[in-house]
C-alpha cells in the first residue's frame, strides 16, 4: 500500500514537472490550459452543489480510478 501511494505521489509530481516544461516550450498552449482549468473548476462546483463536497471528491476519485484501471482488449 505504501509503495502504491508513493508511486501515485511520484506520478503526480512527474505530471506537474512535465506539464510545466511543456507550457514553457509551447506558450501557445497556455490559453488551452487556462480554459481546461476553468472547465474543471466549473464541473467541480456543479458536482459540489449537487452532491456536496465529499460526494464530489468521491465521484472524481471514482472516475479517475475507472479511467486508470480500464484496459482495451482486441476482440
């Protein structure tokens, strides 16, 4: 459990570092990033108003877990 928690924290910091490097190298992506932040804040505010703060956090965590654990299979 500690290993997976450490991996999640390390992955979070890698995303932050890579994201800041990408935004430094490609400044034209800054408006897209700002619009994404506005949309995410709006979605969170809507979920928090409807389900409460704890419900919104659980919903967001559930969606992230669902996307993180989904696998594509060729059938």
